[in-house]
C-alpha cells in the first residue's frame, strides 16, 4: 500500500476534525442564535473561541475587528465610572461573548461555500423556531393574520424572536441570489420565507412587521437606485434616528401607535423611556453611566429601546462614535464592490432600521453573527443570471473573450476583500480585443 493510501486511512486528529468542521459548527451556532440565544451566546462563544484558536494564524485584524475590539474594551473600561458596576460587568461579558462569535465568523468565512453553510444554518434555526412556536402554543391559530394575541417560545423575549426571524428573511435573499440556478433551493427558500412571515405575525411584534414591509418595498426599489441606494438608506436611517432620539417625532409616533392594532398610548413604554434616556445622555454626554447602565435606572428599569440612546447613555458620545465605526466598517465600507450589494445589504439595513431605532437587540448573538456574515459579501461570485436579477452594475468588467460563434462574453470578477487586486484598464482591454479582431 502506498504512503498516500496509508495517510488517507489514518484517523483524523481532533484538531484537524474541528478545523474541517468549523463552518458546520458555526452554522450550528447561527441556528441556535435564533431559537435559543442564551445557549448560543454561552456555548456558542466557547465553540467559536476554540475555532479561533485553531485558526489563529488566519485571523486578520482589519478595521471591523479593530473597532469591535475597541468598542468592547471601552465598555469594559466604563466599569470604572459605572453607576452600577455589577450590571456593567454583565453587559461587558455579553459583549465579549458576541465579539468572539463576530471574530470567528469573519475568520472562518473565506469563500462562498462557507457563507452558504452558515446562512443555511441560520435559516434552519428560523424553521426550528417556527416549529417550537407551533408546538408550545397549541391554541395558536394556524392562519396568516395579525391579531392582538402574542405568541412566543419559552425563555425567549418575544420581540427578540421576531427580530431574529425577520433577519432570516434577508438571509434568504442572500441565499436566493447565490443559488440562482438551483430550483430545489429556491423552492425551499420560498417555503421558509412563508413560514418565517407566519411566525412574525404570530409574535405580534410591530417593529419586526415594519421590517418585513421595508424589505418587501426595497426589493423593487433597489433596481432604480442601484449604487446610490446604500447611501440613500444610510442618510435616511441617520435622519430618522436623529428625529426619534431628539424627541421631534413624539407626536407623530403617538399618532402611529393610536392607529395600530395593539395601541398602548405610549408605544409600549418607549415614549416614556426615550425622554428619560435622552436626559441621561445629556447629563453624561461624554462617557455615559457605564455600559448597560440605563437598564438599572428607575422607574421602569428597562433598556432604552433605541440604539443611539442605549449606547449613548451607557458609553457617551465616544462609545456611540466607536459603535458607529463598527457598523460602518463592517457593512458599508467593507462591502463596497460586492456583487448584488444594493439588493442584499440594502435589505439588511431596511430590516434592521426599526430594530435599531425601537428595540433592545444590540447584545443578541444573531445580530453580531449575521453582521459578520454580511460583511463578507465581496467573497460571493454569483452567476450572471443572479447579477441580472439583482440589477447589479457593480461588477468590474474585464477583457471580453469570444465564443467559437463570434459572440462576445463579458466576464466579471469580485475581488476578495482581504486580497485587494488592481483592476486592468478597460480601455486597454478593448483596444487589445479590437486589434485581435483585425
């Protein structure tokens, strides 16, 4: 027997087995983050820590990693001036756990196949959540409709469940553009999307429903805005955040709440929380009162339910700027040049806008894991059919080649985000092509 054959028959070492199975393990963490975030953040962070140790030589500290670690470090430092150091330490521990998941995800995902593995894991987690939702609520009507009744899963905040599910819709869009020629995949994804919308309706979460509407609206709109779409969305989200955080939209939001099915008069305590958080931010504008400190303040002792006010009250304007840098370098600047960016990233921003502005979801593993997954969009190499469906004009044209019958085929390429490539001069390519034809 040859030496190569003997090596093939040798048992795989545990280290090599874990290294090989890392994308699958990460997919499992992604699935668990939907239907059991407590297990995902504790045990998932341990799994991701092991994965990071085994792939430490592949870990590259780029802008997203730098700002994410700086954000967690600043939150840890805030224990020094925190009004409730014990609660701030709890918040910092959660941030450390989701940071490990974030770093492991960006380290492991180096090709399109691994993106698909983790994305399919997340979608499967959404389907498990729907099954648990039906199983644990036998009286829940199995019809698509919105009512005042709210159904959830034991041990999980019903709003956080809804936010994780609506994020699953954007993951489905990502997989849809990847599997452009696989009919079976699109059938499965379509069925999963219907199931997820059903689950969101049963939770009765208005923020998640707004996210569904915004994603559905973005699907046709993105074709008309193309490259400017992401900039338009970012400006719109920032302006909306400014209006809500400063209290300028209070009257309008109260009217919206009065017109909704589950009207509470104060947008489920948010119109009470936001003025308190705004005053706390003003009083401690530079450094805040310690990460997560607003949750400990009377009378409600709840999170600010607004990412600007939550981070601002805890870490001040400095922490808010660092968090903004994490989002910007991870999703905005880090995905430039990706094929289908306007559709996929725009859907994600539209989906998350209601959550950032009205939810307390910034510590959830599903948020940080999916943010890391979408930060690797430039690795994707979808087919020309997918690019046409997305209305994508961001792919870089290279020199055309000719088929035997004389038809020209324009090839596209998407550079790897961690190995920047110098694109050839298009004019010289066409000049060479024209010379060859003569």
